[in-house]
């Protein structure tokens, strides 16, 4: 047993990468903490920068796995703006599955950094095509960082 709590607590606040990957789908990306900003940390995975919340013990040079649940990542549609508390990225649609009330996308930011996105109740006129370049964003506070030695 790795974590004992209510199911929604385990899902929203897993204690390590094993629990995060075991309970529901999640995007796990290896990053190195690159800088500390005013209210967040910025990690690098190759050429890609990713924002996540401040956390004790995380300083530049520390390796972490960043976890972002697919339903927290949104596609930025024309006319929309990104809230200041969200992290913005650009990528290419490399997979799309229409599942009725949900669209499952894979967005490749680089060859190594890919995100699974689950968009619910998407207007069919807003479907993204394979190969299309899109902007995506996620709430910085929803990104969880796990140190490599954090697995218990």
C-alpha cells in the first residue's frame, strides 16, 4: 500500500509518481529545475520550459518528474486569452481520437515532450486536425513535482 486516503485526494494529491501513474492518466515529464521565479519554479526538459509551484527543497539543478493530469491541459482557441496563472506551450497535434463527449489529443511540443489532453464537451467545429500547430495551457498550481528520490 503506497497511499491511504479518499480516492479524490489520491487522484489530486498523489504522494509519488507511482501513485500518480496508477490512479488515472497523467503526463509525467522529466525536468531539471532551472530557475526560481516569484511564485513558481521553472523546469527544463530539453529546450522546453515548464512552470510548476514552489516546493521546499527544489532548487536549480534538482531533477524532478512533473505530473499534469490530461484534463487540466486546455487548447487555446482563437479569441481566448491565457490566464496569468497558466503556463503556455505550443505543439503539434500528433494524435486525435473523437470519443463522443470527449476528444483525446496527443500534442507534441518536441519529439521528447508530449502531452495527452482530454477535452470534454468540445464543440465539433473546434476539433483540431492531425499535424496542426496549437497552443496549449495548464494551471501552474495543477502541476505536481516529484523528486526522483521521493518514491517510497
